[in-house]
C-alpha cells in the first residue's frame, strides 16, 4: 500500500496543484510584458489583501531576509530598539540587531506565555525607542502575540516604529496593516501562503518609508528599500532578477486567497486549529501555548509521560508524515505540527489517525479513532 507523504511542519506547508503548476511553467523573461503585468497585479493584490495604502516589496530570499530587511531600512547603529521575544525567532532578532550595533533591550516571556502589553508599554515609557519588534506567532512556542492591542498601545509613541514578524502568521492570522498601526510587516512564501520557499514579502507604511528616507545611504545593498521601490512601482524596471516562477506561484496563492476571502481564511484557520488542538489534547498531548494566546497556524504539543520523541517522529515518518521537533529547552519534549495555508480537510483527518497509530505502536493506551472523532465533531459544529 502506498502512502501519500504529508508535510506537516510549520513551513514549507503543503503546496496545492495549481500553485505547483506555476512553478513548473516555462520561465519567462523578466521584461516580458505578460510577466510584468502579472507582477504588477500581484503587488497591488498584496496591498489590498492586508488593507494597506503603504508599500509592498516582493524580494527573493527567505523570512530571515525579511527580518534583516525590516531592520536595515528603519534603524541605524546605536538606535534604541525594544524586542519582545516569545521564543526562538524573537531571539533570532536579538542576534540580527546586535550585529548591526543597535542598542537592543529585550522583554522575553517564559515559553508558552506572552509579555503582557502593559509591561511593553511601561518599557516604552522609560526611554525613546526607535522601534518595537514583535513576532506575531513565534513558531518555537506556538504563541500568538496580541498584535492589534500592541498596535493600539504603541500608537502613542510617535518615535517608535512597530515592526511585526509575520512569517508564521501572515495569510493565516488576522492582520490588517493600517488598522493595526503596523509600520513594517513581513513574511516568507512557504508558511501560510502555501507556496514553496524562496520569496520574502514585506509591507511598509508611510512612517517606515519616512524613516528609510531619513537614514540616507544604508550599508546594505540587495535589501535596500530604495533599490527595490522603483521596481515595485514599475515591475518592468530592473534591479536584481525577480524569481519569475515564484512570483507566479505567489500570484496563484493570492488568487486562491481572494476566492476564499481573507476573513473566511482567517476564520477557517481558527476553526481548524481549535479542532486540532482539542483532538490532540484528547490523546494526552499538552498544547504549550496558554489558551488565551494560542496560534492558529501551528500547534506545539508537549508529549504525555513516556512518549519518546525520536521514536514517535520516526514512526510518523515511516508512515508517511513529517512533523517538526521542539526547539531550545523543548527539544525532545515536544513536536510541532503545522496546520496553516492551503491544508486539506481529508489530510487533517489522516494526520490525526497517523498520530494515533504511532502512539499505539509505542504502546501508549489510545482508543483508536478518539482524536479523529473529536476533530470531526468540532469541525461539524
Ligand atoms: C520560519 C520563521 C522565520 C524564518 O524564516 P525562514 O524563511 O526560515 O528564513 C522567522 N520568523 C518566524 C516567526 C518564523 O516562523
């Protein structure tokens, strides 16, 4: 019997056939008017999608490049910066910013919890910060930051830009750039857009663009807003070769999102995530993130007593499914399951069943079908 391979890590996420087909197309010249037009439409749609009047940049690279691009274009050496870290990716920002000689202060939460908004506010009152950085969803903990609330609060600090890492959130978690007072937001294609890895997408509002202007020439070249802006306004212009097939693939993804409706997509993520989380809890797993701050794009599941991480994940792998391991202190104690983007309902039922089979083979007492039942019951509500 042949098993379909299920890629259930938090990115790359499953890529549906219409998006794959765009990757398989014969490449076009980047100056081909047909491609230029596709690129132009994509840029416009990406602004509409997140309801912003600001700028959008689509540049070949990964989410980490988006992190670097956000910082390089808005801050210079010795600027005060506040990083709120809810895990591994928040911590990655600390390293990026320290290398750029920024004056970094950090508010870090215990893994699974958030830094309360009042605490961020108090810190911002202590001195003038040129930016505040928060990951919307930290993939290492499955914690979702209250971005809307933080945006409201940060609005009172005129000097402070609000930078949001949306790599594990954008196109899955509710985000409206202008309404949420976000100055810079970025993601990578391989997470909730359901496109293969390779493009970073970055939204920048007027305050961020003003800041870029005030910096003059920056040390970075490839990720400089000023180099890309003319191309984003007129994609027939050349700065560096666009990733033609990825641009098409992303355009297909955006077209799928438009058909689904962004609000419906957010609601679907919410429903699926809560159903998955409840189903997995019924098998004895503990969701790491506090229920009030749980992401909808992935779940971080702490093993019940006696389940060996390596054995469990290798059983899943042999059965055709791959999930991610825990990071940091949770390595060996937890696994991470992505359920964002264009996931398929049939696949999700299979995911629950595959997890049950692995537990069963490990000798854990499971009532076969339990989590499948819980999942379906929740989805039918
Ligand atoms: C995946 C991820 C990143 C890094 O993205 P890459 O594409 O792997 O470079 C950054 N931040 C968050 C929150 C992520 O989930």
